[in-house]
C-alpha cells in the first residue's frame, strides 16, 4: 500500500472520529480522483448537460461536509460512497430540472450498455432512483451492485472487491438485480 493510500485512509478514519480538519486535509489528496469520477458520471449524462465535473465535485464536498464524518473502512469504501453521492446530486439536479420544466427534445441515449431499455432521460433517471430505493429496502447488496455497475461502470471483479464478496456472487447479484429492475421499470 502506498503512503498516499495510507494517508488517505488515516485521514478518513480521523474524519470519521470527529476531526473536521481531516476532511480539509483529505480533499487535496483525493481531488484528482474525485474529478475523474465526476467526469465518468457526467459521461453517462446527456451531451449538453450544464453541470460540469468541477461543480459536481464541489457539490460533493459540500454534502460531505454536512456528513460530519463517516465510517470509512478504507479509501475504496470512501470512493464508492462518493460515487453514490454524485449520483444523488445528479438525480437531484434532474428532479430540479424536471420541476422547472426545462428540456425539450432530449436525445435518447441508453444510461448503460448493459441496460439498453433504460435511457438517460430525466424521467428514466428519476425512475431508476425510485427503483433503487425500493430495491435497497428489499436487498441492499443487490442495490449496491446495480449502482456500482450501472452508474459507475465497475466490472464484476471491482464490485466484488468493493463489497467484499466473491466475483461469482457479484455476477449473480448483477443478473438478478438487472432482471428485477427490468420488471420494475418496464412492467409498469
């Protein structure tokens, strides 16, 4: 494990223990990775999205500051949480835009190649969020697998490492979660 990884993990644990300064210290160490994660998230959005990667990272920082610490096992756990928070920021942004009746002729582009029937339209993103919340109550691990695969583009091996499960379990959970999501969204 590199010194940077150890420093980040130590700072995350300090922050989780109540040291607010640790958040200020950890952000410069992870900023480039968070920005890269934000760019990855935004690539899944429509082309003319008005939110930029830097703004997404800054919104994430504000939400993290509101958390008053967290219980991070390690930096992978933190980045998984950060990706989930970015997704929620984008969903909130889509909901806000929907309420304000912005939009018009939006290009229909699949949210994920694995789910060609699910587009990145505001309506589909809001429906996905609602479905993920429902799945979270039924089976939290399958909901995490779905989030990591669809919204972060993680491979089954990466999901297995993040969730500390076997690759076979990650594959099985993905298959079941994808089928459940299809029935939930397309069966309506």
